[in-house]
C-alpha cells in the first residue's frame, strides 16, 4: 500500500484506500438515518425528535471539524485517522443497544465525532495524493462516501428492518476494517507530509484575489452550502416518510427508493470534480445547484414513478457541486487545507442537522408533503454562484 515518498504522480492506491474508508465510514453513518423508521416505532418518537437525533450527529461532527482541521494544518497527526474511526465503532455498539431516546442521541453524537476527525484529515491526504488534479482526487475520495451512504438504506432494508435494532452491532465490524486500512494510509501520510509532495500540495500559493474578494467568495459559498444541504436534509432524513405517507409504500420499499437517490448522489459526486478540473469550478457549482431547481420544483407534484425518476436526477445533478465547492474554497485560502476542509464538511453537516431539526418541526406542525413543497424552492439560491470571481486553475 504505502507508495514511495519520491512518487510525483497521482497516487491512486492511496486515493482508493481513503475512498474505501470513506465508503465504510459513511455507510455506517447512513445506517443511523436508515434506522429512523425503526427507532420512531420502537421509542414512539416525533418528527422533531428525529430531527434532534440528526442534529446531535451533525453538530458533534460539524463543530469539531474546522477546529481539528486548523490544528492539524499546524501540527499534522497522521495516526489520528484510525483513532477517530474508533469513535464511530463505539457509537455503533451503543446504537445497537440503545434503550431510550437520550442513549440514541449519545450514540449519534459519538458517530459524528468519528467524522470530525476523518473528513478534514482524509481531505488533506486526497490533496497530497492528487499531484495537482485536486478535483479528481476529491471526487474519488467523496464518491466512496456517497456510495457508502447509498448502501446504508439498502442494508437497513435487508438486515436491520427484519432483524431489529440489535443487528446494528454487525456494522461495527466495518469500523474495524476501516481502522486497518487507515493505519496503512497513516503510514503513507506520515512519510510524505514533510516531503516535496506534502509541501507543494498543502503549502501557500498566490490567489490573485484581494482579501475582500476572498471573503465575499466564501460568503457566496456559504449561501450555496445552505441551499444544497438544507434541501438534501429534507431528502435524506424524510424521504422514506414522504413516500410512505403519500404513496403508501412499506418501510422496505421506501428504503429501496432512498437507495436510488443516494446512488445518484454518488454518481454525481464522481462526475463533479474531474469536470471542474476541465471547465472550471464556478461553472460546475452554478450548473449543479441551479440545474436541480426545475426538477426540485416538480417533485412535490409527481406520481410515484416520476418521483423516483426525479429524485435520481436531483441527486445526480446537485451532488456534483460539493467537490467543486471544496476545491474552490481550498484554492481561495491556500495553506489551510485542513481548516477549509473541516469548515466546509462541518458546515455541510451542520446545515443538514439544522435543516433536519427545522424541517422535522415543520412536518409535525403541518405535513411532510408541505415540507417538500417548501424545500423545492431552495435550489433557486444557486443563482448566487454567478457572484463568484473567476478563478484560474491553480497548479501546485
């Protein structure tokens, strides 16, 4: 596994390793989301309480990620990767035996803490292994996570729904596998962080933009993150309930539909980074978020067949933005890869958590169908991407 520290090209073995680790990490996290219908029935939870579980998971991750990223920018900690995965392992074991609502919230928080270490550090590894093809590297890294997220509902439908909450413990074995993979990645990371590869990929370069332009561009990116992840919170957390309520699907069939959406998200993620390397990240960003708007607006009024088609298209289109957003932000603030990665992964999770809680309360007060009508307008905020300054590709 460990490539020579003298290699100058893209280190695909390392990118594959962190992508597989990301797959396992996000598969384990998505088990929590897919378990919601079971938990709702077992503990008689309201939609607001479902939102609180998501909020605990997202905030334990989002609040810590930029802090950990900023710390490791100054003092890299390669072996923090397998240690962080240990929190996810502990959270899954607790989730499998959770006896009441507070214990479920605590398990969700532990799983989130695992992500708080994994995402900023793995993003640094991806950039180091990229040899300048940053969008490609981020897409390879992130597509693993999206595939993992899509597998969670499928595995939940096949394993957790028929076998019950205790079967979640079997998924902790995936955390052990990820820890073994990340040990080998950490050795490569430690060997390369102070070499020419590490210094060139993670060091400072000139952006050609003023501080005011940089801050303005970061503000626009925050608006786009809000639009994308508030909308995705409605799909990730409540799509199964929406399909069950509107079309009378069973839990298992609704989980299969959620798998369709999350699989489309994985495909979109794989496409977005390399396309951004070729045609420019700004074009990918506005085309992705704004491009999803007409399909999102049609979704609340579609029949079951068209609903499945539309959620696939929406997932495919809107998911292509995040790799481009993240690399664009890294190039705006060079030399702060860990902090920016942690900040944007954290914001993504935080917005999803706030969105899940807010939309859960709105669903309790109105209906799940009304929530989907309100959310359908969020991708229109993609117009803000036109305010981003044009960026030349930054070669390291």
